[in-house]
């Protein structure tokens, strides 16, 4: 297994090298995003919810590729509720725009679930997914979490 992995990595090295060759635009690594102060458990909670979003999208795309609209609805519905499980007191400390993007995303997932059942049209779902991902990247471009001392929070 290890040998297989090693040879795979070796086989891919020229491709990886080609991907970072001059010619590709340089990645702007400076981070100007707004920091949101959180406790370490709050950060762990948010990141776990985020991975649920990513996993959920993954499942939705697979369901969509099979044109299984029932499964699209089943996968989307819980994603519309994630923010409601936020740790006590955290919501009041979040910037308004952050909360709005979070709520906007939840609404889109609710609509995706509803329309997947009512309209069962994959092209409608696809454009709604594109809208959902506008929230993902809008928020990621704007905010980052920073663990620090927050009164009364672990
Ligand atoms: C309202 C804001 C917001 C929205 C909307 C949002 N995220 Fe995030 N997400 C964050 C923040 C903040 C982080 C932490 C970034 C950091 O600290 O660098 C994060 C981190 C993540 C991570 C990294 C998780 C980890 O374990 O490190 C993933 C994956 C992720 N988001 C997926 C998504 C997906 C997919 C969507 C859309 C379906 C989404 N997020 C929507 C705010 C948001």
C-alpha cells in the first residue's frame, strides 16, 4: 500500500510541479479578512459545522448527478438548520453581516429542499446550489476565526 502511494505521488510530481510553474498567477497569501474572536470550543464547533456543509454539498451533488431529487431534499433539509445549534451567547458577538450570510445560506438550503420535492427539476437545484456557494465564498473571503480570550467562554 505504502509503495503504491509512493509511486502515485512520484507519478504526480511533474503535474504538481507544472501547476506551480511560472505563468500561473501568484496566489495572494496575505490575509486581510476580519477576525472574529472565539473560544477554542466555539471554533471547534463552527469548524465541525462547516465540514458538515461541505459533506452535505458533496452528497447533494452526488444525488443530483443521479437525478435523485428525493435524496437532494433529504440531504439539503438539515443544512438549513445548522446555525440554530450555535453555542449559547456566540451569536450576539458575531458581526451582523456574518449572521446575515449564515441565515441567507440556510434559507437557500430550505428552498433547495422544498423545490427538489415540489419541482424535481435538476437545473433549478443546480442554480440554487450556485447561489448557496456565493454565501460560502462571500463569508470565507470576509471573515476568519481567531481564538482569544472571550469573557465567560472556554
Ligand atoms: C457566515 C459565514 C460562513 C458561511 C456562510 C460559510 N462558512 Fe465555512 N467557514 C467560515 C469561517 C469563519 C471559517 C473559518 C475560517 C478561518 O478561520 O480561516 C470557515 C471554515 C470552513 C471550512 C474549514 C473547516 C475546517 O475544519 O477547517 C470548510 C470546509 C467550510 N468552511 C465550508 C463551507 C461551505 C461548504 C459553506 C457553504 C455551503 C460555508 N463554509 C459557508 C464561515 C462561513
